[in-house]
C-alpha cells in the first residue's frame, strides 16, 4: 500500500535585517555579544546584518585625515597604529587560527589604504570630499570583516559584503542620496546566492558607491540608514536597530529620571523625534520603510531581553495628546526684518533660498507678516554659516538701509512636544503654556504646523531642563 501522506512544506523563515551601531561593536567583548545575539536569532529567522565601525573609529579617521592635510604626520601615524591595534586585539581574542589567517591580511589591506590616503593628504595639503568618503568609511569595512569571521569561528556561516557593491548613490560626497531602484536590483542580485546557501551577509554601514563605483557615504549616523535601505531592498519582514538605549523614551532620562520606554511610535513621530535630536536613529532612517510599511524595532544590545520600541505606520497605543518630548540644547534665534522695500513673500523667498544654498537646516520658523519679520532657529554649529549666507543675500538692501536688521539671540533651547494623537485634541498648547508659566519659564517663540504632530517652544538654554520636566509632568508621560 502506498503511503499518500505528504511531508508538510517547511515554513519560510522571516527575514530580519539587524543593524549594530559603534558602541555595540566597540570592544572584543561587545563583538562577542553581537555574535551571540545573531547566532541565537539565526535559528528562527533569516538574518542580514549591517554593521558600523567600532566605536570612535570614524571620528579617529576623520581627525587623522584633517591632521594629515595640515602636515602633521606624527599624529596620523599614531592613529594608524591605534587602528591596527584595536582590530588586531579583536582578532587575537575571538578568531580561530584559520580565521585569523584569512582575515588579518584584509585588515592589513585597509590599514594600508589608510596610510596611502593620509600620505597623499600630507603631500597635497588637502582632503577632497571624495577622498574623505573613502577614508572615513574604512572602519566599517574592517568591522564587517571581523564580525563575519567571528560568526564563522562560532559555526555560523557568514560573509562580509561591502555596501559599495549594493547601495547606488548620487555623487554628493559626504551626504549621498541612494538611488533606490538601482540599489534594490543590485542588492537582491548580490545577496541572492548567499541567501540560498544560508550564509549570513555582514554588510558595511555608512557607505555606498556611485554608478561608476566611486565610494560615497550617507552622512554621519548613516549606518542606521543603511540598515533600512537594506530592509527595503530585501523586502524584509522587520528591521532591528541595535543601539545602547532600551528604545524610544518619553524624553531624555538625563533630564527627567522618570522617563520611560514608549512601546510603540508611528513613522511620523519617529521622524519628528529624530529630527529634533532624539539620539535613537538617523533622521532619514524611517523613509525607506514607509512605502513598504516594514516595522522597525529599536533595541539595546547591552540589554537584549528588553522588548524595545516598535516603529509602525500608525501607533495604536498611548493616550490622546503628547507622547514624547525632545529638545535641542544649543540653538540660536535669528530675526530678520524686511523694512518697507521688500514684501513678506520676497523676504521669505530670498531668506530660505539663501539657507538652502548653504545647506542650513532650520529648527523652527515663526513670522509676522504685518511687520514683515521672520524669525527662525538654527543649531549653534550652523549659525555662522547661516548669518554669512543672509548677509550675502541681502547685501545691497543692508548697504542702502532697505533691510531693517538681522538680529541673533544666542543661548536658546528648542523644546518639542510630539504626538500624532495631539491632532484634534483641544487644549494641548494651553496646558503646555500653563505648565511653563507656573515655573516662571518665558517662551521666546512658538511654532506649530497644521498637521498638529508637534509643537516647538524656544526658551532660554538655562531653562531647558525645567521646561522639559514641566511638560513631561503636565501630560503625565
């Protein structure tokens, strides 16, 4: 008799892209922990990994490049020794002899690339943006090779993959923009064989390449962005961003010890929080996820049992009103008055055009159309560039007294209350004003968009901590 029973098809494993930041891979002990996390989850899911440089390495590389361009050969040579030492230490402690034999030459090659680049900078006394992209992302190449070798030493098939083979970008060196259609095609093609063989790809974060194959970078903090670009390209079920915090908090716990983890936030809330300084993810990170509605988790590699925060198209938890508070501690307010010769539209057009040309982001904007006055906030680090741009744009008007003035108010902080459930909830602004007023905190400026996703307050920098605490308590976060 023929047995007509059939073996049920093996369930397809979910695909998870996991990104690990610099602190997560900063020491041999942390690298070991990451390998343990990956090996554990690889039993239940298909995992692709995106990895940053070891903590502090990128800053060290950039500093060395600048020192080399100034002719300081001794300092960049010290960095070369430190770069080799840190990565060799990981190899010595965590790799089998066979893996050391395979990986140490690759690490030496990257150290050699560093030396060649810095020697060139020293000769020509210049660092071009294109060369800086190549040098500043060497740390990711080294950490990806190390982590893949650690996984293999533990019995988990893995292979380092350079994102220059995957992520296609424009040629805006230092802050390149991905070309998603080409990136998706190259990523799927390059990783298809590894996925079929059950080999875990360990991908370099932060970097990509132009169509011509020239290395670019996605901007500082761009490894998070790399993770979600990979998630979108592979149609992942989820993306997990492993960092050194337990998730998205109601506010900075250094300002308010009672702050706690938010279990779930929406894409729009996450973008708003990251733009205004919540140190959880790169502001561009969520964008590749929105179109495909792929969930993103923020998790702590130092506390992997903590559930973390889930970022979804529309969060379902939380009371009506404010969900979280973030802040920018070092900002300045710039006020520009148009006088009688410029209409408000002309003033605004010229102002924002000049800031755009200088790549100066604004934190908040307020206006008084009747008085022909615009006020905006910028990070302190952008103030000098913003002021220079405005003075150039309005040079003739200022020369002939057709522009009243450009005034700068320093030592300002921006406090931002965020929550999608604020929309349609009356009294939010009033409660915030009252909470600040009871503590004697003066509001210098306020801005709220029609989306009602956030309300921004400018206060004195010295009042920031008290302002955050007041709003946090008022809305019982």
